[in-house]
């Protein structure tokens, strides 16, 4: 039983994961507190930590003696920290006073019911663990029972982080075409907030933080992530006296959710993970969790995809797509995706969004012929859609101007010439599901690339839509999946604007970034890899010079960077030389050999700042090891490079591509010598090394 009641202490429980233990209790005063979160404790030791408080600590009129230990600190009572729950009751009363009501313990799950009887608020703290993951899932349900309750904040929970002398945080931040840039540094005293107010996960931050004092492969790391694809806020508090806690939840400041009696609000899960073994082990544990409990089809290998966007932009024609499809098939591509520009009057980004039928001039007989041909070429068929958006210049907007986010009497500002449809409205959801379902059925589609290209603004007519919109997107994706079991969905939001564990639950792959410059991609991919698995990371090889950065990078290097995830091609194949096409076909064939290792394997970042200096990434799966090594800038004065591998069996022997056999220990401690010519001559050296464990 992974969650057990602790004997000898009332209302105290221990949640055990394979390598960690979490001990909590509901105290007499109504607080639910954490006593321990760390490496797994023997059952008998749990009682030793439960209730074991450092005594004699000075409390003052300005702070309590045990700050930041609660799982859901409320705005109320004698508290001064960041509240995870803030409510306003009838008459404007604000101070929440919860008392313990009951607990329900079932396999792997604990539900603690707390009540504020006077004003009729019921709060349930949920906790769930799995027997094959160290990730702990926690979420909250709040219900108004007898009177109306206005919620100003309902986080999924607060996570007290056990003290370390000098806590360091790791997170990612960025921008469009510059997503998931790793940021690391001392956790400041005070409140450090990462947030999105965009209505999506956002390009500017991603809802997770890791705290510890660790290196890549050593040291303890505490991680908290939020499985949510709308606006969010995550605040890490560090008190000057040492305590640290992270509270994370959906919505953002300034919103209010009104619950009438009988109504509830349930949060998305916040996920907590403690690991030893540095950021590397933490990442591998998150990837395992994603594969075991999040991704909808984790055992599949992702097909090699072709996407037409960077080849044609909006200039989509039937003949042009057919030509690209034939060229892509010859390279060994397995899935052909038609991007933006196929529908309504969509010949540029100023019109047509919302009119989801084939453009009558570009596809006078519909798209059946194109997709039939794609299938005859042996590929699966995919289509780009942006179901949450509308251009004012569209039949949809002319018919339903009230379907967009707006406040009465206020401007409706466009961004990328588009407005956001309000998925909180049932008729909008019904409309979207209707045409998506028809497209998937009529064309027997295997794949949707579901895009979302602007942030929310002027988001009326009520605050609940910030949550209901995201729920609507989830509901439609879930229903599409149920109606079309073979359909796979890619999540895209102008690149990587909506990547999170909520989205990964219903999509198989994410478009990592619109930035396809191999050099800049390396850093983006590194930041992504801290939480999310390589098998879901869509990476395309596109043209050189790169359309965003203008940088010229050799085809081999571009392929080797894209082979670190789910490989795709997005270049204008009509302009590739015969030599380039032959080289591309060889890389794709090589990728198909290694992709189970890359997509399902254990990932080790072998060091170096990706894209800025020589670096390598390694994957281990069953008996195979794949290393992708990069040296973007050659310099003869560089010290010799030995690639010390990781995660191998020390006693086992591994055969390399030349037939040489090495001990695991040799590869890990002495390392593979990278030839010295890698340091001289042309920039952009890269290699793919495959090793197989001897039986
Ligand atoms: C943004 C996406 O990230 C691109 O890949 C492409 O699909 C465009 N939208 C199309 O408008």
C-alpha cells in the first residue's frame, strides 16, 4: 500500500513511492502539515518523523514558529505567508478557518476533507502516488456548501521544501522562438514568482521549478510542476530564516471565481518529486512519469514527419503539396502534414481563420485526392488546425461576433490579426468538435497539428473562462481521441507556447519552437529535456540559411540536432540538391534504427553548454546506447575531448560501430576519445555514436 496511516499518531499518513516518502498529518487546529519529504523511510521510521518538531523556536507577534509547513496555507488565521487558498464569504468576510472533517484512504490515494462550517466551504486535499514513479500528485477541490463563496485563489497546493544551506533553483524562461532557456541561481530570499497571464502555458515561463544544491549527476533535487495549460502562477518563498515552500496553481491574480451553493472548483494536479542524482536523475524520473502516467500512447514510436510550413508558408496548393509529398516519401518520411493555408480564404494571416473547409480555389475538389495520394505513397496524413481562433475577416466571425473573448463596450484588440474564441461557451465547443470530427473522419486523418497563436486579452465575459477555456480544449481533444482512436495530436502554440503535463496527457508530441536554427535549438531542447521526454519533442530539419536567424548550418549538424527528439523535416525539398536529398535519406534511415533508444530511452546530458560549445546527449534503452555529440565552433587550442558516458553497466561490454568492444567502466570513467580533427577546420562537427551491449 503506497499510502498508509501512521500507527500511534492520529490523522497522520505516509505516502511511499519507490524511492521517496512523504509524511503528512491533519492537526487539531485544522492545518494539514508536512513532516517529511525525502528518500524513502523504512515503515518503522515514519513514526519517528511524524510530529517531530524542532522545539523552542522563537515565535513573535510577527511570525509563527513553524512557518511554511502547510500543504494548503489559507488566507486566514495567524499566517503571513503566500496563501494557496483565498476566499471571500458572504458579507465580505475573508478569514478562512478550516477544521479537519474526515479522511478517505484507498490504494495509492488519500483524500482529506476539511470544512469551514460557519461559512459553508468544503475543501478536499487529494494526494495520489503510483507504485512505479516517485512523482506525487496533489490537487484540491473546493465546494460551496451552504452559502456563496468567492474564490480569489485556489492553488493545487503548497510544497514545503526541506531546508538546505544554499538552495539553488532551476527553471526555464524565454520568449517566442526562444523557449525553455534554462535559468539557474541562488533562490532569492523573498518570493520568486514564475507565471503566465497569457491564457496558455506561455513561451515566457514553464510551470515548474527545481530546488536543491545539485549538479548534473549528483545532489538532491526537489521539483514541483503544474499539469495545466492555461494561465498559472508558481511562487517559491524563501524565508530569511531558511524555510522554503513552493505554491503552484492555475488562474492568475485579479481573478475571482464565484461558487454558488453546491458548486465546486477542482484544480489541476501539482506534481512533486524528490530525487538524488542531480538534475539528470530528476529529468529521467520526470520522463518516466510522463511515459508511465501522462502520455496517451507512450509505447509507440513517433513517425518521421514532413511539415510543409517553412517550405510554402501560406502558398499552399494541391500540386505543390503533392510534389512535396512525393519528395518526402522518397526520403523515408512516414507522416505528411499540411500546415496553415489550406482552408477558407486563408491566403495570408489576415483572413480565413474559423472557416474550416478546404479553400475552394486551392482545393476545388476537396483534399481527398491529396490525402489519398499521400497514403498511396505509404505515408500517414496530417493537417494543421487552429481551432481556438478566428480572424475578424471570416464567415465565422461575421456569423458569431459574440463567440470571441470580449467585454461589452470594450475594444477587441487583435494579435496576429486574430481573436480568441471562448471555449467556455458550450456552442463554441460543439462547433469546434463538429468540424474537427468531420475533418478527421472524412479524410481519415492520422494527425492534427493543433496550433494556438495568440495570448488572451480583454478576456470577458467572466473570470471563469480562464479555466473553462482550457478545460474546453482538453474536452475536445479527449473526445476526438475517443472517436478516432488512431488519431494523434501535436500541441503547438506558436512553437512551444503550450507545453506542460496537462497538454501531454492528450497529445503525443509538441512543437518545441518555431526556431529551427540547429544551434539555438540545442539550448531550447536542453531546457525542454529537464522535464519532458525526448519522444514527445518534435524537431524538424529545415533550410539553410535558417529563415528566423539567417544562420547557415550544415545538413549533417541540422539532422543530428533534430535526431535528439522526434525527427521531422520541414525544408523546401524542391530546392534541396540531389546530394542533400541522398544525405537526408541516409540520416532518416539511421534515425529509424535508433529512434526507440532516443524516444523511449533514459537521457543523460553529458555536459557542455549546448549550442555554445562542445556538448553531447546520450540515451540508453534496453541493450543499446546512442550518443549525439556536437562541436559547433572548432578551435585547435581546445583540450582533447573525451566523452565520458553515463548510465551503463560497469561490468558489461559494449560494442561500437567499428566492432571495438569496451567495458562499461571504461566508457564511463575513461571515456570515448573524440578525434582531434573535430577541433579544427570547419565549424559544426557532429556525430552519432551507437553502442550495443554484448549479450
Ligand atoms: C505557428 C506554428 O508554430 C508554425 O509551425 C506554423 O504552424 C504557423 N503557426 C502557421 O501559421
